[in-house]
C-alpha cells in the first residue's frame, strides 16, 4: 500500500514541480512515518 501511494505522490510531484529529483521508492518505513517522535535527517539539495 505504501509503495502505491508513494509512487502516485512522486508522479504528481514531478508533474507539478517539473523536477526529477525525487527518490523512486519511499525512503521511510511505515513505522517511521507513523512515529510522531521521528524527524528525518535534514539534507541540503
């Protein structure tokens, strides 16, 4: 389920932004996404 939702969101983000810098697969697990204490590492583009 996460893969399907992420792929749809990635496609929409590429279309709207014109950018092609999004990961092809979700870099987070469902557990991390649902963990209210988790903050992903900040990276500069």
